[in-house]
C-alpha cells in the first residue's frame, strides 16, 4: 500500500493537500478531508466547507505563482475512492518545462483527462511538492 504522507504539501485543520503522483498536469494535487466518515461533498460540515474554499483559492494562487497555472479544474468524483476529496488540476495553454520534464496540456479548453502513461520521476515529484509547499506558505503570508 502506498504511503501518501510523503506527498503531503500542507496540512490544514480539516484537510490535507497532497501532490498527485501523476503530474501530467503540472501542480496537480489532491485535497483530502481528514474526517474518516466524510464521503460526499454534501457531507462537509460548515467549518470543513469554509476551509475547503480557502484552500482552493490558496491553491489557485500558489499554482499560478509556482508554475503559471492559467485555469483550474476541481473534481469531486469519489468513484474509485469513496471518500471526500477534490482533485485540483491546473491547466495550461502552452507547454511548461520543469526540472527537464516537458508538461503539455493536450486537453486545453476541454475536460481534463489523466494520461496514465505519464511517469513523474520521484525526484521531480519531490521538487514539485516542495515548490507548491513554498508557494502555499507564501500565499498564507500574503493573505494574513
């Protein structure tokens, strides 16, 4: 079983933000509700909901600052993992290069689609995680 704690970008009171292993969309993250019995978005408490909206705004700003994200998709699906979580997917109209890896949004202007053949080297994934963590820290400072 995968130890997802190594992908933690930032822990909040009710949510954790994790970098997604598949970075075919540069800066892609998962926002995971910490409450074990939360399944659907409609299960979120008022406090969880309010914090989630703050997190999503912070992620948008952090992604734009870190990698130049231009548009952002938020997917609450839960089909494969029936627990309350959000896929945060930054979108880019032009190719991006980071740490020698080329990231191209083949679906720009359309619904995102995961390229399961895309492999993010572990050292690049860690640098993406660190860059997003730094950008979120800076975003929190700017908002305070």
